[in-house]
């Protein structure tokens, strides 16, 4: 077991939790619901920021071994949400929440399996 594997295992768990929350929050809702429900918007933004921060914490070895995952884009989304909070593209946030996050959850599950976590 490498020194990073324990930290990566915990971080992958954080990714699963945050992705699952976004999926739960948006299940059965529409893009228009994001405009009407500021709590939903805030919750999705927060969890996506957590996802981006968790990605930054993964070891370079894990990120490199799974280069099919757009790690840099995920971290960049976090940066845009935090530093550009006043100009968040809500359509992009919805697409991320409903399309990209479920795909990421599937990829993280495969990485966990590869690390023997599941």
C-alpha cells in the first residue's frame, strides 16, 4: 500500500458522497427548479466545490493512472464557483449536476474497485 493510498481512499469516499448528494438533490427536478430554489442552487454549488477540492487532494499517481477523468476541468469548475461566484453559468451548473456528476460517480466507483475499495 503506497503512502497516498489511504488518503486517496478517503478522498474517493468524499467524492462518492458529494456526487451522490448532487444526484439526490436534482433527482426528478428540472433546470427551471434551479432558478426557483436558491437552496438547491447553493447546495449543488457547495457539493460541486467539494468535488473540485477533493480532486485536488488526490495524489498525482491516482490522477495520472486514471487520465480518462477530466481532473483539471473538475478542479477548474470548483475555482470558477468559488472565485467567480457572481457569474456562475446556471445552465453549465445544471449540465454538470445532471450529466457530468453521474458520469464522475461511475468513474470514481471504478477507481475504488481498482484500488480494492469496493
